[in-house]
C-alpha cells in the first residue's frame, strides 16, 4: 500500500511541476515578429461571368407534373368504369398489413357462413368474413373456402385511375 501511495504522490508532484511559471519570451518574440511583417496583398476576386438567361416557354405544352390531358391516357381512365376506393370508408385493422404478412391458419363455419382465421406477424389472431377488408390495396374478401380466401383489390393503374385485381391467400400448413 505504501508503494501505491508513493507513486500517487510522485504523479501529483510531476503534474504540479508542469504548472510552474516558465519564461514565455520565445512566444513573445514570435508574436512581435509576426506583427512587424508587411501585410500581403489580397488577390482580387475573379470576375464573375454573366450567364445568358433562358426563358422556358411551354404554355402550349402539357405540364409533366399534371395527370390531365386528352388522348390514350384519358380514354383508359374513362374505361375503368368509375372504379375507385371509398375515401370515406373507415379502415379496418387488417388494412395496415400487406398481404404477404397475413397468414390464413384455419376456417370456422357457423350455420351457413364460412369465416377464416388469419394471423399477423406479431401472432394476433383475427376472424374475418366475406366483406371484410384487408391488405394495403383496399382488398375486400369475396369468398372463403376451406383451402383459401379470395379477395378483390383496387390498385392504381399508374395513369390516375384504378383497376381491380384478384388475389388469394391459401391456408398455411
């Protein structure tokens, strides 16, 4: 224990020795030399070249940012027959999950109605019937059998309209 105490005392003495007042004449000499120097000339800023302005006039052209316009795109939108998701419909819980994260794990039949049991990734189990919605593409269950459930999704056609797409989720083993 005495050795350790001695080592601590020596370390403290060395640290305090570094705080002793030493002559700083070399620093004062350097600063005085720098102050005596003649200031150097600052180079002038380079001349800024004027760029010729260009005015874009495309008032007769269609804006690339608006979906409007006539032609084949407009015809395709009109051919969808007014299919669109209902923006006022209250979303159901299973519409927060993509179809690939939903697993059909069983079926139940009460009287004449078949319902499916589905499980999401965190293990929560849901009972759904035809007419319920699930998936992130406005999918509505149209039919449930013992082997699978079928649904119709409403997806964007990429041109401002909507189209129906059939999907199915098979019973997981």
